[in-house]
């Protein structure tokens, strides 16, 4: 009784010429994904997984069926066993470190190395770095503001000193490019040679992948979008003879989606790196299944999460058995990731000022009340609308209300996928919107100028947040006219990699703001463009929220810009909320604060799942129903 296994680029083929396998075995093969061809007596699968080969050998041994492996299959099987052993050793090392909460003997030299660095790491950062070194390929799920970049750079410096790696390749959102460059010098004490592999001339960018080993840089930076286009070139760069890359995925929650094009690009490049790490402060934004891609990236040859693990986790999540899903996940990956919680950071408190309630000026109040009345009237017919159309109408109407709370003139702009006319035949109202700037200034703007002026007289730098482009421009112009050196960052603000004109880049603006005294005193910003990967805390401890959306994720990320390790330990961070009295402003702030409080209740869990819809704005639709449909 003998069966044979061959493996190729097309997958694994199991031959059974002697009819050794009975019906029960046929069922097992089908469970593992094999398709049976009765004519040739072969079982075929497109998988090339060494783990599947291991399952086959164990299964056939159990039933005393001889199994012959081709040379290629033997090589794949042996490679799997080697990888399996490597993961097992990493699991053991990670668990020993977590149990002892101290550096293993083999990493004592790292502590001595840290003494030579210009930046002195916090205790939690040292522990995070030692864990990363201990497990070889590590995940750092520490909360935003904990200094994950510092952790990776210190570990990289040590690994480079030992000769284990010689270059960093970082994939992340463009907003992370400047921090990595600045932090490299601040942590390691030397200005890195850098290639930004995103934006600019495409042909010039692509040539950079084909540098000789002697021309290779210390630090490569690219975006998820660009890596998707340059996968083969990135693989070539990492495969250069003598190249030893530490492959870093920053803000790794962007690749949590299975079969997403960004994830596929990262997964394709990962096996060509010598070391790998993933960084995110929001590891499981929607489900414990978000972990699958992280550990496929870290351990591409043998993920610690088996197929059976994934099936069980998925089933438990579908049944809302989150405790069971968490238990399975933690048992498989717990030793391989490190997480610093907010309370571990030793930061000074956050001061949330009571909302500043402002009475609307005459014309903006008249417009707001008219729009509210119109929405109440048209909401009567909501139940007769087709679902998708109604969803667009609800979103559009809430957007119009938020525009009223930000800058009345915004009502004259278009809203994506929404063209409902809420002004109607009221020509006076229409003229008020069109000529609003000639009639008055928003009362909220007057208060913002007053608050910023008071803080500047106290010598404070200030960041002011708003969600609307025209409002951002209005704020910048108003603060500048008041004599404050003000700059603006929003979606259209170029990065250094894409800047081809005289306009200041995002990185230059941030440098001007955080410098002391610097060239920027007031930063006006959009949370969607500036709420991630940017640190303002060393120069600024006051944030003003001119307007808010229902997106709690952006709100939390924006708060962390001024409340972070390396500057917020001894100074309180202050948050100011400008609110129009008797408007939707109060509902939005209440909703965001409630979700933020709920978040704080789970943030210290080992495997926190942010199952609060933080990355969507579904609460905006719920608010619409609560405010308008019930009263219609």
C-alpha cells in the first residue's frame, strides 16, 4: 500500500495507484481541499502549504499507509518543519519574556547598547524592544502615542550592530514618512540615507529599486498604494545579495482585510525580508479575524494560526462568542505580540474643558432653523423611500446640518451622491447662503479667534481641528489676520515626496510647528489628513475642536497628537470644544464622548476588539432617525 506526493507551482498532487485509500480517507482529503480524479486516481489541490504536507505525513503514518515524497515535496516538508521549529522557539521566547517581564540573558547586551543612544527609552519601550528581539518577528499593538517607532528603531540599531540586518523598509500611510526620518536621527543619532518610494516621477522611483548593494539606503519608505504597484521591484530590492531588510508595516490595520490588494502586496513582499514587524495601536478594529493577515506577514512560511484555528475563530465570532474567539487567538499568538496600555505610559492627565456654548449669529441661526424645519417636513416621507436612496438622503441631510454648524456658506457646495434641495423656493434664504460672507462672520469663528488669541498671549501653540475644507481655509485666514503665524494641513496639502511647487509640504509645516520657537504657532488641520502618525505633543498641549463628526476613531487619533510619550509626562493636555447652543453640536459631542468612554473600558484588554463601529459613521444615521424620523 503506497501513495506518492509531488509538489509544483500548480500545487500538491497525491497519487493512489494501488487504491490504498478508502472512503473515509477520501472524505479527509476532501476536507483538506483535495479534488479527486477517479480516472487517474489522484487527489489535487492548488495549495503548496508545507503544513498540509506535514498533516499528510502524520495522517498516513497513523493509518500505516506508505507515503513517498518527491524531492521537491521533501524540500517543502523539511522547510515547513524548520519554520515550525522557528515559530515554536519564538513562542517559547516570547512567553518566557512575558512571564518574567525582564530581559533574557542573551539580550543584556542590548541594554548596554541603549546607553549609547541619544534618546533614552522609557521602561515600557525597552520591554517592547526586547520582546521584539526575543521573538524575531514581532507585533507591537501598543496604544497610539506609546512610541512604537522608537521601539523599532532601537531594535533595528542593535540588529544592525550585530550584522543581522542592514536596512529598514517601512510601508505605511504617507503621513508616517516624516516621523520615521526624524525619529531615525533622534533615536540613533545619525541622519539616515533615505529613499521615499512613493509619488514623484514613476520611472525615477522605479529605478531606485535597482541600486547596487553599495548604493542601498538605511531607510526606505513607501505607501500601501505604491507597494501594490511595485511588488516585483520591492522583492528584487530585498533579494539583492548581501541585503538584509527589516520589513516594517506601520499602521498595520490598513492590511487587516483578507484578500485586499494592499494586503496581498505586503504578503507577497514579506517572505523576502530577513526580519519583519507589524505596528498598530488598533489591532482588531472590527473582529479577531483581523489578526490573520498580521501573522501571515510576520511568519509567511509558517503562520502560528493554522487553518483550523482560523475556522474556529471565525465560527466563534459569527456566533458572537468573543470570549471564546479571544481565548483561541491568545493561545496561538499571545507570546508573539506585545502591548503597552494607556495606563502604562505614565502620561499627565487629559483636561477636557466644558463645552463653550455659543449663540449663533442672526443669519446663521435663521438658516439652521430653516434647514431643520425642512428636514422634519421631508422626513415624513422617509418610509416610502427605497432603502439605498433613503440612506443617501439621511447622510446628505446630516451633512447639511453639520455644514450649518461649521460655516453657513458651505450649504452652497455640493455633497457627494446627494442633490436634494433643502432651500426650495425661499429666495431670501438662498441669497443669505450665497452672500453669507457679506452679512456676518460665524459666531463660532469669533470665539475661536478669541480663544486662540488668549492662548497665544500665554505663549501656547494651538492646533485647531475642523472637518470641512472651506472652514479650514476660513480659520487659517482669520488667525493669520489676527497676527498669528498659521499654517493649514488637509487632504490637498502635498507631502515632500509629491511636492513640486512652492507650497509648504506637510512635513515642513509640522517641523515649523514643533520647533521652538519655530515658524508656525497655530496649526489648522483636518482629522482625516492629520490625525495619524503625526506628533505635535512636544510643542503643543492645547487642541480646539471647531466642529466634530460622528467618527470616533478620528477624534481619538486627533486627541493623541498632543498626548504622547516623550513630552506629555509632565504637562497636561487640554481640549476645547466650541459648540453652538441648542443645535446638533451637543448630540455629536455626546455621541463621540460616549464612544470614547466605552473605548477606555476595553483599551487595556490584551486583545481589544473595537466593536464600537469606530471606523464608520453609522451613528450619524442613528442620530438622524432619533432626531427626525420619530418626530415626523
